[in-house]
C-alpha cells in the first residue's frame, strides 16, 4: 500500500480562512484511492529532516504571526526546507507561507521581515488590501482550466529569475495587481495567494500535487488512479459564475 506523509508547517500560526482544508483535501483524495496518509504538524520547536515528508504545506498568516514564525523558519528549519525544495519535495504554500519562502516581506511602514530565500521573489505591502473571490487559469494536459480562489493580502509579490508564475489571473489581482499572474512555481513547489478552500474547490490541482509526490516516491511511471471530480466541478462552476458576475474590489 502506498503511503504519503504530509508535513503541515506552523499549523498553529499560519491557518487563515481555514487553509488547513487544503491538507484535508489532499488526505481525502489520497485515501479514497487507498493511499495511506500521515499528517505531521511541524511548528516552532518541532524537528524535521529532509526525507521525513512527501508533501509540505504552509498556510497564510497575518503580519504579526509571520513575525513570530519568521525566525524559526529562516534560522532553524530554513536549510532543511531549502534542501527539500531543491530535492523536489512537493510543497503548496499559501499567501503568508508563499511570501515567507521568498527573499523578504516589507510591511507598508517599511519594516522588513527577512524571509527564507528558498525562492527568488520578494513582497512589499501597501496600505490597501486586495480582497476578492478570484478566477485563475492553468494549463494542464494541453487544456485550459478555470480555477476558483479567494485572495486577501496587502503584499505585492514580484517573481525572480528561475521561478515561473503558477496561474494566469482572469479575475482578481494575483501577485501584484500589475502583471496578470498569480503565484509561483519552482521545481515541485507552488505558491499561491488563494486561501481557504483552494484544493477542495480545485481537485485538478489536488491530484496534480498527489501525482507529483507519488511519482517522486514510487517512480515516474506511477499513475494516479481515476477519481470523480463531479461534485467539486459542479461547486466550482457555480462559484465561477457568481464571481464572474461580481465586481473586482480594491480596498
Ligand atoms: N500578511 C500578508 C499580507 O497581508 C499575508 C496575509 C495573508 O496570509 N492573508 O499580504
């Protein structure tokens, strides 16, 4: 029986809008396929080694929570997380977690939080926040798919050399409200501003992450078995119709 270990980093500090739901979605779609899943909570004071986990998840947090975990992430777990990312461990990081993988996060008053620097992006906060239900587009197997999300951030993120945008913005602001892109992709690591039920709403991304992790662990010929997405597709279609009819807000 296959087994995946999901490492949930800082679940007590970075869990805005139910970001933990992404871990539940990964578990659920793996377990429905008969794959055993273990979830490890990895916060300040917890130990983790490269090789311990197959998928890492880091959620979003407020600036104050990012300030609390920044030291641990940069100075205690930093080297291990960087090694994991370089070795192709699958990571999904959301908002604050995504920002913290980059070089730095500058608050709107100029205070700078030095971040991990595992990825080359940087983030600068403005006073006004981007708060929207969002629609993005990804291309998978040559097909363009609409992805539903929700963003709430004051940070504007600018990608660096060597990382690619994760998705294209169809509605909302994405990374910075300027370049039309959302999130980042480097090796098997993904960053996004989409909070909450990102994976529950978008099973194509859940399955992509599971597939990457299983191929890495059990060989590149591993094929993830088919599993219905009917209920999620119906929910996403309705959400997208609603979002398409709503104005884009810039607070
Ligand atoms: N503090 C960050 C920002 O506002 C992240 C917030 C979040 O995770 N929602 O940009």
